[in-house]
C-alpha cells in the first residue's frame, strides 16, 4: 500500500474485500468541492449536484491507469441543464455545470433537491486510455437514462446496467450559509462505492446490501463527525474485512493554460481571427471547467493571425 500525506485534507482510498471479489473505494472531497463551488459561484443545490458528480467520477476512476481519463456527463431537462466531471489516476478532478445558479426549494425530507434541478435525461461515461500522451484509441462510452437525479443512484444504475457490475454508491455534499460573506460554504463532501466482481457470493452481497441500507448516518454526517475514507468503507461493508491497496491525494486540477488558449484561437479560420483583431483588438477565453479567464492581447493575436495565414 502506498502511504501518502494529504495536502488539502482530501483523499481517495482503493481496496479489495471478500477474497478480492469486492472492490471498495471511498473519498473525502470537502476542500476539492469547496474550490469548485468558489470557482463557479454555484448555488447551494448546484454545488451539491456538482460535488456528487465530481466525487462519483473520482470513485469510478479509482482503478484508472496512469495516463487514462474518465469523463462523466449528466444531461437533464432540469434547470441545471447539465453536469460534467473529469478525473484521472492521479486523484485530479475538475467539473462544471451549465447553469450554476440553478436552485430549487427543499425536498420533502427538508434537504437540497438535487433531483429537482437535474430532471430527466441521460447519464454518460467515457473512458479514454493514454489521453495525456496523445495516444487516443477509440474511447469506451456507455450511457443509461437518469433513473433518480440524486446522482448516487444513477452511478449505481450505470455500473449495474452498462458495465454489468452490481454496485452500491453513497455520495454526499453538505453546505451551509456563511454569515460573513452572505454566501455558502461546503462543510462536508465525500462518498463510497462498492462493486461486486465475478465470484462474489450471495451471502457477501446480502451483507453489503444490508449494511448500506441500514446505515444510520449519511456520508456527510459521518464526515462531520471526523470519519476517514476507510471508515466510510467500513460503514458500507458491515463486518466484511477489507484491505486498502492504495491511497492518493485528491485535488481540483485543470489542464487549461494561456498557451492552450492561444492554441485554441489558432485553430480557428483566418476570417474569425481577423474579425477578433479588427473588432475586439484581442480575444478573451474562459475555461468551462475551472472558470479561469485568459486574455490574448492584440500583439499576440496578430502573431497568431500571421502564423495561421502562412499555412
């Protein structure tokens, strides 16, 4: 097992149980989701939806190989429009929502109504191998209808239906109002995912189903009370023994840069670049995933135009 020290308090653990017939992974993502919420200025309910999706993407990507990437997209007819999250084998994750202001009254349980802002639609997963070194074979893509909109159940349904891996998934994000700023802050976020592999017997499956169904505390309550990622796995597995194979830091990371922004503009046709030069005297590019804005001034844009024109 690789031992690490967490840098922002967020961590992902991955392990096996029941004679390696069960995969188990859990993550504490409080600070990572807080950064995403700050970057995108999301409402409380949109923060919960984005945070659950990003945490789920991390858990689903826990067994990714070093250069692989996983993308989760939820496209619904609710006011949030859509949610996207990407994760890799390094514990890096990024994500955004189409409408960060989407909000809904509390549901019948007095909790944030994520289902209400997601609505009905489709749940997509794409796995890409060797993405970071430019080796891009045909990616694996799977999709299922949204069955819940609460997101954890949708991850479980996707795994069971599209990848034929019966799974239990618990995800949570807790936010509260901040009196000082007048906004809100993320106080707890995380999740656990249990996957039944070939060879898992009925007794094991029954024990896990019973443990998950009868968990007395929510994921966020456990995190508020100081639970570790290992504790989340223990709560989901009940008395079944497990071993942790790997731990990794979790953090919000985006691959965008000023150089990539210039490259994107350089890929446009010369007429568009010339229009930017004559009308705007430059260009402004904003990354969807992290909300970072890059300014390409007139001199740089002129250079891009000349290089594009010479092709």
